[in-house]
C-alpha cells in the first residue's frame, strides 16, 4: 500500500467515487449531449434532472467539456477526410 507522501499530486484523491451513482452520470451525459447536439431541446427538463444538475454541476460541466473535445475530434476527422 503506497504511503500518502508517495502519491504526489493525487494524494487524497478517491477515484473509486468518480461517477459511481446515476445522478453523476445523468449530469455528465446531459452536459455532453447538450454540446454535441446543436439544436434546442424539444422538452422541458424534469425535476429529477434539475436536481441532478444542481447537486452534480461539476459533472455537467465535465460532460460539456468532453462534448467540446468530441466536436474538435469530429472536425479534425472531417478535415482529414474531405480536405
């Protein structure tokens, strides 16, 4: 078992708790899809979704960031294939 001082900048980070409940996944996927799909949603967010986003806003923002990265990868693929 590594000592805390051997872990460097990861000291105290619990990766087993990362996205281990549905609320965190719900917030992440919603943020990701919101960026990846460019048009407006045709429905109003449910109360459950709003609670998940409020409690796990950082997962929502992480999903949005991954969505932007996905668009950059898609743009690179389109550039390589067509130009």
